[in-house]
C-alpha cells in the first residue's frame, strides 16, 4: 500500500505528461506540402470586376459542363457582357448577373442550345468518398478538387450546389441556358437544384462582393428599379490578361493523404472550442482549400 501512495505522490510532484494536441483542419492546410496543391490553369479562371467593388474570381469546371464553359469563354472574349449588371440578389439563395433577357446577338461560336450538362459519366473521376451519408445522392465525395454527388450503380456524377457555386440561369426545360445569365449561391447550399441545372464553376475569391449586396425586394430577389442594378466593369478570362496582372490560384488535391486527413478532421472536430465531435460532415461543409499564389 505504501508503494502505491508513493507512486501517486510522485505523479503529483512530477506531473502527468500532457496529452499530445491533435491538429486542426487549419493546421493541416497551413502545414500542407507543396505536393498537396494543384495550380488552377489560367484558362479556367474568370475575373469579374464590379464598377464599385473589387474583383470576383471564378474557377470554371470544363470537366463537368464543357459546352457551357466553352460558351462562357466565348461570351467573355467577345465582349457580350459589356453593360452587364447584377440584377437579382435573393436572400439565402443566389446573386444573378448578365444582361437580363437581352436580345443582344451571341458572338460567333456560341452554342445556342447546349445539352443538359447536369451530370457527367462517373468513369474517369477519382472519387475521395465523403465518408458520411448524403441525402441527395447515393454517394458523395470529392473529385479533382470539386464537391460531387454520384451513383456508382448508375455511373453518373454531378457537381453539388454549395455556397459560392456558379450555375447557368435557364427557362423551363428543355431550355438549358447558354451561360449568358449566371448566378452564384450566396446562402445555404440549395442541393435540390443538383442534376436540374448546369453548374459551371465556383467563386474562389470575392464571394463577399456578391453576398453583401442589398437584397432585391421583388419576387425571387429581383431589383425593383434598374437604378439598383450593380454595374459590372468587365468580365475576362485570366489567360487573356497580361502576365503581370494575371492572378493565380491553387487548390488542395483531393486525392492526397493530406486532404484525407483534412476531411477526417472536418468530420471530427476537436479544436479547443468543440465539446463533442459530430462524427460526420455535410458535403458542402467541407470547403476544399483554395489559396492565392504569390
């Protein structure tokens, strides 16, 4: 018994070894090696400059909506959006921009009636599974840096409507939209739109310049008066800009062990603030890290 008391006393005097503090998701991002990152091609970056605000940078997704993305590049390079505005801002939903039902002719090369690029073949995509159930599809995970839903049985995959996703405005089916009218999600991810509309990319920098705009007061968040429209100074593809002015970004490669660790920690938070880890995570709550290159 005496030896037990001595052992306990020694422990009090020496102090128990502190438990090793586990890393947070932010730690994983900060410590990620260069090999865990992929540069976004300049031809897949679209820069929107608001007249009364800074730039908004969109990463395009040609692997998921090739015809619509090709149209968007032609529209940007052909000056179609000269005079474009943000004319709809619906709270907890979307900000929408373009020429708002203009009859302005399309630049040469635009596909006026693109196919319904709402899903793509699963084959060829390397999926990192989310590891949690998804209410909108049989499976969910990440491919080439994008959040995706998929069906292994049916063989399809689609981009998910998450915060900052960019989609194509359209009329009722069979219309699929050309890409002339676009929207960005500025609220909770409206996943019910998955596989019903073409997603063409995501805002990777400057989403606050959309999300902080005044809300429209008409139905669906349209601005009541054209004087409320937010003018756009220019819309350009980064590869068309002078090299010295061209921004560059990279995203965490979702096929790496680094991302797998980041994903695990997003589902099992043990940062100092958290009392009980959730043990699971929503697809749209795992923002794939993107950073601007120096």
